[in-house]
C-alpha cells in the first residue's frame, strides 16, 4: 500500500511539473517550448519573440516520467520511443483554455519534445495590428477584394505567414462569402469559416481536400501551404476558374518565389494569368517603449543599411527594464516586401528572365525590399539595427544596390 502512495505522489509531482512548464510558457508569451535531454540533465527552453531563452534544468531521472505524462495528455503511444510522434491537447491554464501541439522525436540522448503554444488570446486577426506599413496593408487589402486569382505569402518557418492569411480572410469574412481552408493542422478556429484538418494517414492531403473543396462552390480558399506540384496545379486551376486562393509558400523573398514556382512545374503563362501578388515577410522584435535608448549611428552602421551619410539619424537600442523583463523588447511586428504582378513583371516572367533581373525591375517599379521596410522601422524607432540585420539580407547580396 505504501508503494502505491509513493507512485501516486510521484505522479502528482510530474503532473505539477508539466503544468508548471506549460504555465511558464504562457506567462512568458512564448510561442514554443523545447524539452531537450542532454548528457547529464534535461534543459527546458522557451521561444519568446522568435528568440530561444533558457528555462529550467531538470535531473535526467525525471525524463521518462515527463515524457509519459506529455504522451498521455497528447493521446500518443507511451510505449513508442523509436519513432517520431505528433499529437495535440488542450488544457485550462491561467483561467483560459489553450491548445498545444506536440512533436516528439528520438535522439541519441533520449526523446526530445517540441510544444507549440496556440494561445488564441495572443492571436491578432486584424491586419492593421500586424505592424505592416500603410502601403503594404493597402496592397494586401486590395488584393483580397479581388473576385479571383492567387495571393502567396512566403518566408521561412515561424515568420507569421499563416497569421497574415488568417487576418486577410478575417478582413473579408461575411455571411455572404463562402470561405474554406485546408490546413496542416488547423492552428486557430475562426468563426464562420469552414476549416479542414489534413490527415495524410487516411490520404486526406492538401491536393485531395482542395479537390473536394472545389465541389462546394467556395468564394475564397485558403491552402495552408503549397508543398508539391500536385497541390500547386490544383490551386492554379482554382484561381483560374473564378476562386480567390490564398496560400503560403517557402521562398526567401518575393521574386525568388517565381523561380521556385517554375521549378515546381508551373508554366510561366499560368503564373502570370492567376497570381495577383506575392508577399514575403519576416518578424522583428519591437523595442520596449519604456527603456529604449537613443543614439546616433556611426558611418559603418549607415553604410551597412545603405543609408545616405549626409543626413542625421536617431536610432534606438534595447536596454531592459521591469516591463520587458530585462529583454529590451516587447512583442513583434512584420516587415514585408510585396511584388505586384504588373504588366512589366508579367512580361519578365513570360520571357523567363533571371530572378535578379525581375528583382531589379520590381525595385524600379516601386517595390520596397524586406531590408528597406526594416530600415524604415529602425528610423521610426520601432526596432533596432541588430533585429533587422538578424532577419534580412542586404539588397547588395540579393543582386542589386538601392
């Protein structure tokens, strides 16, 4: 009997430990939690505003119990330790329900856990609150009002692509508009929108769900991600047959997406016929308004940002205070470059001109690059030089000087 009480006590401690790790992530407004087995201990890390910060260090002896608890609540196989597993669960923490997405992979030192926090209270569905410039917002809002065509949002993992798409469809979400999404997985439930969670295990892929959606007479379709040529082909046909298609796509910038689309098998004449615009975005941390420190940038900094040396600037850098938990930053905003498919850009695509030439032409036609948009936010005192340099490459490295 005493042994049972001991087991029950240990189980209660592990439950409190897991809940404590999750609660800490929510209170820190983290987007992800990593539980990593190292040689002599377990390290917990939190991704806050896109940057990993160190959390608890736990003894290696609790790893198995910790994993078992996470697998139980995520409805995973507790006996499976050799293969990757993915699951999902919902807990009531901090007086509200929060969704968590779990990925477990086997490593040399034990199973590693990645937990994505999907806290609806932190979701921004108003495009005006994403931090984009007025010019970018106007182009995106105009594009989503079109009756048909395709809007692509590109960028690396975790740059806010899905949030941008959610904001766009929320902007046009009305009872008279039939909107359907297919996602992997559905991250947030949006009232009034039909959302499909793809499941490759039963052959419910992006391509198959997209075929089914087209039989339901939708006005707007959101495809979580275009990953293969089959999904791309169906999405293009949907855009050409009277539907507005929104999707994400992996490329480092907007002109680079064109090259990748062609490499995936899309014909140039189809690309120019259906795509309205391609937006590429990144997220930069916002300087804490309470403690940011002004300074005058030196010549080296101005040259690195391709700014004229003849003008005086006041930049800001992080310091740290109680409000920002000594980090110097609070929250993130988007920087974005938007490539509109003007007649001149379409002509370049049809001629299959190199990516660098398309970029130069787009710049001459008024496209602001990611770096330029970031520099504007530095000048406006919203973010720091280090943040913009961290998430963007120079336009000289991209093939031209501005």
